C-alpha cells in the first residue's frame, strides 16, 4: 500500500499558551507552524482544560507518520477568521479541529456557528471535529437546516470525553488523522500505544471501533495484550477467532441471524453457523456489526 499525500490539519483555538518570544515575533498573528505548536506543547504551561489538546499535539507531531515520514502538517490559528484567510491564500486543510468557544467573542455560540458554516463552505473537502468543553450546549446550534447537507463532514466531540465509552475524543482524532495520512502508524486506545497497519478487515485506524462495538472495549484491550499491541490482518483474525462468536446463516435466502435474539429459528431453515471471522471474510466487519445490532440482516 502506498502512503497517502500530506494531510494538512488546522487546529483553531484562541487559548494557545502565549509565549513571550512568540508574541514578540508575531507568531500568533498568522498560521502557527507544526514546529512552533510542538514547542508550545512541550515547553509551555497549558490551562487544565487544555491539557488534552496539548497531549494531542504532542502525539501527532511525535508520531513517525509526522516526525519521520512528513505526511502530516499541523497549522494552528487563534481565530476562525485567521483560518479562513489562510484558506483564501491557498492553504487547504483536510481536517480541522475547531474549538467552539471564543472568549473574546461576546456571543460566541452564534459567531462559532457562523464561522463553522463558512469553514464548511470554504474548505469543501475538510472533515471538521467540533471540539468543545461544553459539548452538550452545542446541538441546538447545529441541528438546523443550514447544517443538514454537511452532516457527513463534521462531528461534535467533548474535550477529554469518550467515544461510545471507548476511545477518548483525542484518541479518536489522532486515529482519524493517522488513518488519513498513512496506512500504518502509532495510535492510542485508553492511553495504551498501539501499532496499526491497514489490512483487509480494518482499512483505517478508526475502524478499530468496529471491533470494540462488536466485542467490547475491555475484551479488545485484553486481546491486544496477547498480540503485542499490534493491529494487523493476523491479529484481527486472532481477536475475532478467540471470541468464539458466531452468527447463523441461511445460504439460500442470504440472511445472517444473531443467535442472541429470541427468534423462531424454524422459519430460517436450513441454516448453518458462521464464526465472526467467517462472516467478516465472506462479507465485511460492518455487516457483522449490522447483523448483531439488527438481529436479522439480508446480505
């Protein structure tokens, strides 16, 4: 698998630490470079609620995909207007980490909504993580017709929060960035470093969510300990096989059935068993999850 083109990531947040030397040099007046963001993350004090963003910057820049292979470029902005100006100048982001709160904006939620709309219109290919410590206050601003056509291009995350009781928000963002920039790299699950390699079952690092939703977060973590914290084709097969999970399958009607549902199985005759791994090989990991959730799945 060939590596992907450089992935450009914008981080928009008005609370980056203000380093006196950086102030004197005017660093905060335009795009803050990858190296300068890393300097801030390593050498400056961050407010407690910004600790997760500080660690995320460290994890991105120190990752071999960024540090050694050069496939990720970070650019920091202290306001959305700076980022929009940079886009007008030809710096086109693939991913945007967008802080919702702007302390100097008197009606920040209204302004944040309008800036987000402008970013969605202007950075047409970018996926945007709306990143906030006040996540639960934001949906009323986003659940409106203006955002409906962009629903596949942004996700609301709480700083330091969890994704379905699995990854932290920052771990999920890291996985998304690494998966966009390369077919392999170092990621984290519950703070544990994991080596990921794209394979026939999991194309991107964020696809690990399939395993966790199907098998449970703790089970996957325990299994990763048995495969040297490496996710590749062989380890995915082992994790699925060790679970001893299975579905019923009617070949004639092309139907998968979850055995944990209380169905009258007589109406599905003739049927046989397929292990989780057999289901994934024959169909896909997404269809395995769908069958478990829906109970019966035509395939």
